[in-house]
């Protein structure tokens, strides 16, 4: 499975909302698969990935928004991975969990989903306590 670096954060906070029905269905299926099979191998994508397949903002292998490449760069630098590297979903989500729960403002500046993800991550933090 090919995943953009910032999608490690998105998947951990996903609650069934998305850009379109097709996008949301794909995201829901992917999140469920990864939760059920944490050993699934992930390859770090550069540009569009398996989640971008149904995104209305996709233009070939790129996004019409400047935000996703920035988010990817910020996440890659923090978790010390490079495009093309492979690891399990468990390893990948372990590296991105803290960012998704506690540091969204740093890694998702300007994202239209930021406030929703912050609410979801706050609920996750409460469950940990």
C-alpha cells in the first residue's frame, strides 16, 4: 500500500468525513483494513497515494493544493523516513501517533480538516487518561 506521509496522521483521526462519498468510502475501507491488519506493508509515497485515488483535488500524480506536499515534508522530517521506504502500518502509525494526537498544529497548518482532527485527537487523549 502506498501512503503519503501525512496520511499517517489523517488515518489515525479519521471519523468518516471526506471530500466526497467515493473518497470517504476509500478512506473508511483503508482505515478498517489497516486496523484489522497492522502488519500491512506501507511504502512511503511521494505525491498521490492509494488514498488520493478518489480525491477531487487530484491532478494526475499531484494535488491541486500546495498543502499536502508541505504536510508530507513536515511529517517526513519529524519521523525520519524518505519516499520509497517500506515498513508495516503498525511501525508507521507508531511513528505518527504522537503527531496525530498532540501536535496537529505543527504538521497540518492550513488544513481544512484541522479543527475536526483536533476534536477527534482530544477524544483519543481522554480515552488514554
